[in-house]
C-alpha cells in the first residue's frame, strides 16, 4: 500500500533522496504556504474579474474607499499602500480613469502634486466588489475551524511582524 503524500511532501522526499546532506524540512512550511497563496489568489481573483477588475485595480479602489470622505489619496500614497512602484501605479490609475472609476486633479494644498479620487461609479463598484470579496474570504476560511483560524492568524501576525515594522496608529 503506498502512502498518500501531498505535492510538497513528494518534493521533500525526492530532495531528501537526492540531497540527504541538506535539511529540506523548511519546504514543509514555505512550500505549502507558497502553494496555498497561489490557490487563494486564484479564488480571490475570480471575484475581481467578475467586477471587471484585476487584483491591482481592486487594491487601488479599495485603498481609495478606505480613505473615507472624500475618498482620495496621492498617487505615491497609493503606491505605498499597494506595494507597487509609482510607474505601475500610474498604469493602474490610467486604466481606472479611462473606465470612469477615478479622477485625477491637482492637490489643492500642494499645487505641484496630484490627487486620485473615486468617482461615484468607482465607489459603487468597489462597494459591491468588496462585499463579494469578504463573502469569498469567509467561504475560504470556513474550510478551517474557528480555533484553527485564530491559531493560524496568531502565527501569521508573529511571523509577518518579523519582516514588517508595525504601523503607527493614526493621530
């Protein structure tokens, strides 16, 4: 009877056979997280596409919506929130502006800078997409028990905290 192994366990077994001098145990966590991230991304982007958005456009609209009235941010701030270069942000904003979901204008407090703002259509779209996105994330997490979710989140908070400095509370 052959034992059932997941994809990562099969890779680990092969590496252990080929390179017994190397500790392959980190693949147990990292490999599975990497594969899980891919599966989750596939499941999340289905919702974005249903609303005519890519992951990047969803992120921009969500960052603007979270800003609160008047739902605007500087392009550099958007790039920082969504962790992309300013060049990539410009392309996202161009597409969203072309689709009538955002507008650009001069910053009234700093005439040199620009501000990106949600249009009414952009706000309506992100509100619908975000609601569906949260239902989708709930569906995905429902694969785990509430206790498993709490444990997993606690571990992720600790581990991610070792890579990223915590954000300071807003004044």
